[in-house]
């Protein structure tokens, strides 16, 4: 009887060990299967990206083959003021058609309906045009030959908005929590601001000062000058009572050397609309609203804030 009991115990132990080994092997197989699946997914993604890139390259080659323009380029010059004090940006466009005859003429036309002839020098056509700093520039090339006019939209001179090209970019991140309960606004966390200068004008626009501002409607509650106008890292711990329907905003405001203010919204809440405390993901702004020196809103990019 004792022998049988010992045998049963031994068998149970063996079965348990086998079960553990089977579980370990099964788990290893699952891990290996998942690893193989991940590798397959990566290969599929790589192949899809390769195919997509090939399609893009083929389309670009076909477009270039069909495009009668061999070279199209632009050069942004020095920002200058006209007699009315307006900041103007001279841009020189260069167009070289693939085929040029004695009768070839080229001009640029814009959404406003304005048509600007280009000056011919051998096979090269150029023109310099003064634009407002906040202009959207998408010229169409008009190519004239005897008895024919061809219109060409060439992405190489499709500048779009001048703002991202001329002005420095202000990126603001907010890591932390905020809440509104019983008309009391609370915010704790870290605000980080960085400046990325992308100006390709010969007279670069740059920030001369930066401030962290807390406002309740039009009333400024807190206005801190930031010593370093290029980088800013600041911890906040705010507790602000509010009245119904009043709007509280937290902003980083940078002023450039031309006097324009770049406003980046960090947070915005309305009293009476309780917002329970929650852990917020980092808020990355995509751009800044720009105000003229006299306080007029002159530019507001799409997606300026994820908080609206």
C-alpha cells in the first residue's frame, strides 16, 4: 500500500513537472509565434512603404516628363518696409522651359488675378515680386508660344503661406494635470517652450522676448518675463477662483524683432463648466496665432491648439 502511495505521488510529481514544462514550452511557442508575426508585419509594412515610395517616384518622374518646365525655383530676399510701413518680402522666381524659341514668353499668374510677365535672358525667365509677409503664394506658370498658351502648376515654386518660412516656430508642451471644480481652477505640471528658427530670408526674424501669461477674460492675472527667449522650462502650481462664464487662459507669448506677438495657447477653461481632474497627455502646439504690434490678429494657422 505504501509502495502504491509513493508511486502515485511520484507520478503526480512527474505529471506536474511535465505540465510545467508544457506550459513553459507553450509560452515559448507563443512568444516565438508573436515574434514571427511581428517580423512578418514589419516585412509587410516595409514592402508596402517601398511600393508606395516607388509609386510616388514613378508619378514624379511621369510628371517631370510631361512638365514643359525644366527648372523652376524661388529665392526669398531681404524683408523691407515700403512707404506705408508695410513689411514686404521680395521673392525672385526663376523658370527655365525645356524648349525655348525666339517667340517664347513666360508669366506668372496668381489667385488675385494678377499676371506678372517674366524677363527673358537667353533661355532663363526671372521676375522679382514684393509680397505681404502673410501672403499665400501659389503661382501658375503661363508658357506662351506662337498661337498657344500652356498653364503649368509647378510644386517647385508653390510656396504656400510665407509664415512658416519667414517666422521662427514656437513649440509649447504642457505635461501635467488641470481641473475646474466649484469654480476653482487648478493646474500643476511643467510647461516647456522651444524655438526653432526656420527663416530663410536674408533678414531673419527672431524672438526678442518671451512671457508666460495667465488671463481671466481681458484681465491679466500673471505675467512672467522669460529670461531665455529661445528655451523655457517652468513648473506651475496654480489655484485660481473664477466666476461663472468667465474664461481663463494660460498662454506663452513671444515677441519678435518686428514687433509681432506670437500667442500659443497652453490651456483654456470656462467657469461653470466643471472639468474633473485627469492626467493629461503632453499637449503639443502646431503653431502660434500672430498679432500685429497694434494688437490685430493677422494670422491663425489651422490646428493652432488641441485645446479648443
